[in-house]
């Protein structure tokens, strides 16, 4: 497969890369979703630069602190690195849903941070996640979105749906 120009893929964390354990504060709870490594490898080989964009309202709700969230993220990055998958940046929103911040998805803050950190444009970026806040983030920054779901009718028509990261990678590779 020929390499393309580097392009940014913004990945939600829980429910997209790893199993969503609801307010994960312990790295021992990290397990990859089926197809995660295969899909990320396909994208990496096509020139994707990855950034994780994650709402972690457990911090704002007082369920765990930023240090615990960073420990989980660091462990996930090490797990991915062991498979040859490098994450260029992790952007995290620590706020509760009612905090009216500019970073909680679907607000554009996390994507803007990731684009600045990687130097890659959002116009050619993809956002992949398991919630409509992820496709909403794609809308907020002019990127294309893929909703990870088993329900093909769950996402607005302007976005794609995929069962997992392998299917999402196939969509990105087909769409260019």
C-alpha cells in the first residue's frame, strides 16, 4: 500500500481503542477492543498520525484525579507502543459535563490542541469515536467522522459508521 501524506486521526479512548469500563482510573482495567490493533496498524501504514481526544469527566466529578487519568493514558500508550502504534498527542478534558468548558467534546478544544501539537490540519483529519459527541467534534472542526457502533442508523448521514477500528480504517483508506 503506498504511503500518503501524513494525516491526523483523532481517536476517542474508551469504547474506541479500549473496552469502556466507565470512569476507568486503574490501568489494570485496560483491554483492547477486538480489531483495535489491526485497524490502527492499517492506518499507521497509510500515513496516519494519531492523537487521543478523551473526555474524562470522572476527574470533574471527583471520582479520580488527573494523575490517575495520566497513569491510565501512559499505560495505554505503552501497550500501543508494544504493537508499533505511536500516539503523537493525548488531549484530555477533565471537566464535568456542566462545567461549560471549551474542551469537552463536541467542543473543538481537544481537536485544536491535537492539531497544534502535531502540526497537521483538521480539514484532512478524521475523528473516530463511539459517541455522537465524537462525530460532533468532527463537525465542530470540519473533519470527517466515524461512529463506532453496531447500529448503522446511529450516526447522522454526513458521517460514517463502523463496527470497529478495522472497519473504520477500511473506510478511511477507501475515502482517501
